[in-house]
């Protein structure tokens, strides 16, 4: 992603949103820790949306870390966030949106005023390749490839992206492939290993977007069984 940003003409820095350390540059070093916003994980630090937001505020205050607004004062900001982490950072995202910075959010949990958001789109998995749990990052790289004028969310870039999505999206059909319990549990294990913070609801949506079938209640039961085996 950093290479793609450089190719698009930006001076890129990689930062990490961490449930244990706050907002930190990827070059920073810290002792090992265990913390996540994934409510199904044994190292979860918060069980509700309110708890996640309070935890993040306290963590940022305690660590004396940089904020999204501070990063935005230095240039455009491209954010790749899962649903849970996007929810935790809602207050900072709103402040960033109010600052008038050029901001792109890929993924996240909700629309934020002043922040251009591109929700996760499972119909792009086929053209972008890879797994569904890594889709947001690959979408961000693809967006940067459409950014040719040095402005992250310019009309030219957003229109180019929209045209590409229209051509490339693999239309979902409702003739989904059935799966055995063992196949669904394997999908859950692999996906959670790749993205620890993914919610059960989001995971079920990704499975269905990939053209496979599983009724919601059945998926919830298999998810509980699978996470209980970890």
C-alpha cells in the first residue's frame, strides 16, 4: 500500500491503529502485548461500541500518542479500518472530518461527515483476488492506482474508481453454493486468523458475498462452536 501511494505521487508513512498502543507509526518498537477489539477473542478489551470508544480515548490519552487530526494536518489521510476498529475511532474520525483534510476511509463502520468513505465491497473480491478478510487493503491499493492528480478524493479519482467498480464488480447471484458444517467452521477459523477483529456479522456477510450459502442462525451457532474450540 505504501508503494502504491508513492506511485500515486504521495509521500507516504504507514501508521497502525492498535487496541493496545493507540495510534503509532509502523516503525515504532514496543514490548509484546495482547489486546484486540474483537469481542470473540480472549484478549478482547471491550464488549460494546461504547466500551470500545471509551477504551480508545483512554488509551490515546495515556499513551500520549498522535491523533488522526495531527496526521491530517500534515497531508491527506488514507484509512483502512475494519468495522470494529472504525467504530472505536468514531470520535477521532469526526474530528478529522471537521478539520477539512482530504480523507479517504476504506471499510469502517459508518458514514462520517467530511470523510469520503468506500465501504467494503465483496463483489470486488474476484477481480482483486486474495481473501475476503484482506479485501479492504486491496481496495485501498486499487483506489490509489486510480489517483492520478495528486488529490486523494478528487472528483476525477472518485469518478474513475466508480467507473472501474461498475465494470469490475462480480454481480452477486442468489444461487449460492451450499456448505457443510466442517467447511463453514474452516472458513471461520481461517478468516479470524487473518483478521482477529472481524465481527460475526461481518464474517457472515463476507461468506455470502463470496457466493456461498449459510442461514444466519446456523452460521451463528457454528461461529460459537468454532470460537469455543480455540
